[in-house]
């Protein structure tokens, strides 16, 4: 028997209901904030992610589904959503159009990593990207949007914040961090040694417990911010305070991708084990320029949908629509025609196989219909239909014309 590949799961039945419920809910929130849907290809040039996500990241170094296609192009399945949206933003010349451009997206991402609970090789993200706004109010808007989505899902969270500085304060901090790394270099893991020469700040994101204990004594970027970054970070905290959004400062929060600067944030849950991040993002003002576009301030976030699935509090599902069944073969055509007529204005399902009343009631209950409607020999002769309201537990026989 052919099975699905490891780390690539089917979504059906109850999982499908949760999945589509979340997509609809998050889409509603994003649209209320003035964002518009964008769809980008699953397959992109590998160079896009090497230049944006960064060679120092685990994604590019270890996890991409990369191959040479029949046209000798070096391509890969997208491992994250931001780079493709930025590529589309530049390709459509929106970077030269000026103004503010706000997008949201959802879809599959692919990373070749060890599958575990909430982390698959094919997984799904909901993400938001905003271009053209350098104001820290836009950073706060992103955080408030995530908070709104999680609140509507009934999911508790802790918000972690940090500032990664900018071109004014990062170089000096980088030098001091490299000096610290060199002082403990004999004790750190091979990944950290590699990152020291590519993107030193990424060592702070290392998951090795011994490395993390060493970095507790590392210099903190938040103590080295320039006046502009310090002012923005203070303003961000003021905005969150004014909107009653609690947060904690995590000086080691650097995010897993190379393109972030200034604001970085993560929403974490204590209810999903060690893989606690359920959403994260930040500002990436240099990425459009890195990908050959006109310098454009930008900020965004992404949410891992599989991480959220077990946490979502589903609303009580109301009964809806009609189930229409036949009790003998002669009524099947009539039942099909009635069902099709009902579908013009209502949700309606039918069963093509004649059944007794008990089995029709079970079938109606299974599809959560509000009404179970049945036609047998007597109803056919009298041009009527038997209808039971499964919520009110009442039943009656009415004419087909009235039905």
C-alpha cells in the first residue's frame, strides 16, 4: 500500500473543520485591518531564499526541498512565505509605486526536518506582510492583529519582545558579540561556530542547552541600541501598554531568519510542549533592497497553523440545512430534484439509497442537518413530505408546494 510521505499529513474530518475555521477567522481579522489576499507559487528559485532567509539559517543550510528541474533551473519548494511575497512586490513594481501595501496569505510550506508534534515537513502558515510604513505603529498593529486572532480562537499566549537594532547600532554590537563568542568558542556547538562567521547574532537562537547557558553572559543588543531604535522600542511598549497587551522582554529573541531588524516578537504557548512558538515576526526594512528592489520599510508575521490546531476552541456547531431522503426507490428522483431546488437558498444533502426512517434520522444527525425530510409511498401519493426539526424535536407533514 502506498502511504503519504513522512511528515506530510492529510487534513480531513474534524481537522479539516478546525483548519478551515482558523483560515476563515484569520482572514476576517486581516481584512478588518485593511489587508488584501496574495497567493504566491509553491515553487521558487532557490536563490530567492538564499538571498533573503540567509545562508546562515538552518532553513537554507539543512532543510530546503531543493532540486534541479528539467530546464536546469535550481528551484525549491518554499520553506516560508515572506520571501515570495517580497519577490512579487518587487516583480509587480509596487516598490516604485509608493504608498502602503498590505497583504495576507495562507498555504503550504516545506522544510526537510525531523517531524514531531506540531512540526511537519509540509506544514501550513497564515502570514501578513506590510510594505511602505516605517512607523513603529505598524509594528504594533502586527502584534495587535496576532493578539486579536488568538483571542478569537480562545488561545492563551505570552508575548515576547526584543529589538535587533539597525545599521546604526548593529555593527558595533556585532563586534562585541563576536569577541564574546571567541572567548567561549571551544565550548560552543559546530552550528554556532559556523554562524560566528556568517551572522553572529543567530547564535543567540541556538537550541543547544549548553550554548544557551554560555550566552546568558553575552552582551545584550537591547543595551546597545542607537537613539532611534531605543525610541522606537520604547514607543512600541507604550502602544502595547495602552492597548492592554502584556509582554515580556527576551534579549535572546532573534528569530530564525537573517532578514529581521529592529522589532522582533514571538507569541508562545505553554500548552504545546517545548515547541512553544505559535506566531512570530518583526521588521525587515532591508529585505526589499536585498532582493534588488527600491529600499522599502516592511514588517510582518507568520503563524504555524498545525501548532494551533489543538489549541483552537471551536464554537458550538449549530445544526444547519436539510437532509432529504427516500424510503422507496420510486421516490429517489423526486428527492434528488427537491434537494437541488433547496440548494439555491440553503445547505442541503440527500441520500440516493432508499432507507427506513430510523436510518434516515441517523444520517441526518451525522451531517448535523437541522431538518430531516423523508418521502415514502404515502407522501408520494399525497404530494407531501415528512419533516422533522431536529433542534425543536417537532415533526409535521406538509405539501411539496409549501416545502
